[in-house]
């Protein structure tokens, strides 16, 4: 057993949606959450930049925080950097996220699945390989959502921008619904997008399923820690459940976590 923390990082607040699932699945664990808000959003930057930031953050979490596992709570960083991170740190359990195309297949009835993601994720070889592996099982209608992750980060100053972008990208995809030819499932392929789930559900109605990756990532993290005999001792004295770090305002980060009941 180990009471060392689990590191979680994202370009900003989006990974809080994954952290929420992690805390529900692993209630006795400690977490260090790093928001790289000073360099956000990753989805509209190049792979070289994202890899450099991912390596720097991981090194810092290992050296300064002594993490026992790492969750890359960002689709763009996973697509660009997770192979490099695993090569650099072969003994560290590392869990990434990817658009939930496989879980969506278990839900869709019309076999038309919408996928919202950043430009970096949709243009990545990792996403191309995932999509190719599911060829013939459904039609995946992809939509690059430029600016949406940043708008969610800044929605306290301009909440209407989030709504405008959601409408723009939904309208661009075609018809949603439960009839033949309709998109009946929407994959939220960026951890930020989970925080507009309620608005999307209200707009799309109960017939359209919304799918994200938080719970599968949490279950995989538990499996890796169990296999490594690294789960925290539930009888140990209580410690702060989450430590907040980042390149932006840690105060604002903690306030966002409180607002979304992380």
C-alpha cells in the first residue's frame, strides 16, 4: 500500500471532470491536480508544445510531489504525449483519456455517433487509429470545436459565448434524434465539454445519449494501482484530499472545483 498522491493534469479546468470520477472511485486516495492554465488551450497548439509541457509537468509532479501514478486528464495531451511519457517513466502507472467511441457503440441505436473534440485530438494518429479499429460498426460524425474549451475556462466572464459555440457546433453536425439517419449519441471528446453536459442535454432532449470517459478512466486507475499493490491504506490518518497546483490562478482553480462539487 502507498499513501503517496496520484497526479492529475490538464491544460485547465477540464480535467476536474475526471478528478470527480477518480474521487468517487478512489475515496481514500490523495490527489495533486495541476492545471496548466497559463498555457491553455492545448487543443489548438502543436504536438511539440504539448509534449514539452506534458513532460515538464510530469517531471515536476514526480520530483516535488512524489506521485505514485499519473492521470493525463486531457484528450489532446493523451493523443500527443502519452507514448513519450510512458517511455520516459516506464515504472510509473500512467492512465490517459481518449474520446469514448467504444462506449458509444454500446449505446447508439441509429449507428450514427457524433464526436466533439479539439483540433489536436481529431487530427492525431491516435484518434485515427481508434476510429479505424471501429470501422464498419458505426458512422462517426466528427466536429472540431475550436474555442469551446477556452470559452468554458472563461465562462464566468462571458457565459453566453459558451452557449453560442454549443449551438454553432451542434447545428454544423446535422440532425440529432432517434429516427433512422439521426445522430443519437454524442461523445464529449474533451474533458472540458463535460461541464456543458446539462446545457447539451436540455438542447438535445432525452433521446440523445451523452458519453464521456471519466468513469472508465477512474476504473482503469484503480486496476493499475491494485495490480501494483499501491492503493492507499484506508485506515491511515486523514490528509488533504486534493492539492491544487498550476500555472494560472490556484484560487480560481479551487473555486471552479467547489462550483462543480469536485
